[in-house]
């Protein structure tokens, strides 16, 4: 049974390949940078806050001089930025949980069709979440909500990680469709299993 695989012709476009490569390089650097610096900043802020609290219990003047009421909320958002961007980057390497056992019972072409269909649904969901998160940021900006700990910063600024990370995840999911579309059906499941085992970035995949 011959199954027509979606996007198979589109995947052969050289212009599309170059476009994905350029965007991939930029987004990959951004993902890693935000994830690493977000995690590092959150840890440093929490460590500083704990140090100030401990020192204040011994030397009350320290607590009266240094105000770190902003630390808890800021650290929380740092971890959120780090986690969401790391999750978005995970789509590139295929590190998210997936079940291929049931798919293996079908022919190679049907396997490819099912996997691409799954990523297509994921892309639609992620695109919807990106749209919804943009709406949340716009709503917070219109209402004028401010951060509870840092009154000078609008809340929507902290929430920008939602639309940005979901947009990145959407691109990664679409990129996955492109990569799978250009992969021969006979090699598809083997490549996916290698990704899950190795959990490494494939250089020059595009």
C-alpha cells in the first residue's frame, strides 16, 4: 500500500533548507543562552538571598541595609525562562518522551505518515499556545498589572518567556516535520531511537 507522505516534495527545496539553517542557528544559540543564564541567575539570586537572611540574623544592620524582597519572584521567573527555553530546545534533539512501539507494527511509509501527523498536531497545539500567551501578555499590558515584588516592572515583561518559548517550540516542531520528511522511511525509526538514546545535537542535520 502506497501512502503519500505529507510535505515530501516541500522538504526537497534548497531555499527552504537554507532558511531553516539560518533560523536554526540563531534560535539554537538563543535557547542555550537563555536556558543557561536563566538557571545561573536564579541560583545566584537565591544564594544571595539566603546569605543575606542568614547574615541578617547575626547582624541586623545587614537586613536593614540590603533589601532583597524582590529575590524570590525574580528567581522564580529566571527558572521559568530557563525551563521553557530548554524545553523548546528539546524539540530539536527529540529528547521529549515519545512512544514508537505501536508505530512499529505498520509499514515504513505508514510509520512515516503517522510520525509526521503527530508532529503536525504538536505544531498546531504549540502555535495555539503561542497565540494564547501573546494574548495573555497583551491583556496584562492593557490592564497595567505590575510585578508584586518589583513594582517598577510591568508583569507582562516577565511573562514574555511564554510567547517567545512557544514560538520557538512551534518552529522546532515544524523543523522536525521538515527533517522527517526528507529522511528515508527505512531509516526513520532508527534515527529517532538514536536521538532518544544519544540525546545529542546532530550537527549539519540540515
